[in-house]
């Protein structure tokens, strides 16, 4: 699993598919570069809260990604999780279910 770090990678992912869920929005975009490693990136804006709130949300997203993306992520695609207000109030297990559901929807949509 590779981490997205450049702004251009996030902008490219924004042109992909969007899957809004409670607590976050998942963006998925196949790279088409022949590399099967899934990419993952996280972004949480100041609209969500102060620095402590944003950092906590990013830590939770990183833990979710480590647990779910290697097994259920789309190979050769970039995944970006965008934090939404109230995402920290949702139980971690429930966030995992939402991420799993969004990845299943993405896989069905990309299979067409």
C-alpha cells in the first residue's frame, strides 16, 4: 500500500468515483499505471474542527486503512478518505463497516 503525498495525486483522485458515507467521503480512481498496489490518502479540512479533532480523525482513518484496504481495496487504484464533521463521534467498528460498504460499491461500479 502506498501513501499519496502530492497535491496532483489528490486532484487526480477527485476526478474519480465518489462514495459519500457518514463520517467520510471515499474517492476511488484507477491509476492505470500497471502497479497493483493500492494508494491511500487522507484529508480533513478545518471545517471539521480544530487541530486536535482533525489529527484524531486522520489517525482513525490510517488505522482503518491499514485494516481494510490491503484485503478489500481496489488493486491499482488510489483511495482518498475525506473527513466529514461528526466522523469522530461514530464508533470505530461502524466506520469500518462504512468503509467496507463503500469499497464494495466501488468494486461493483468499476466492474461495469
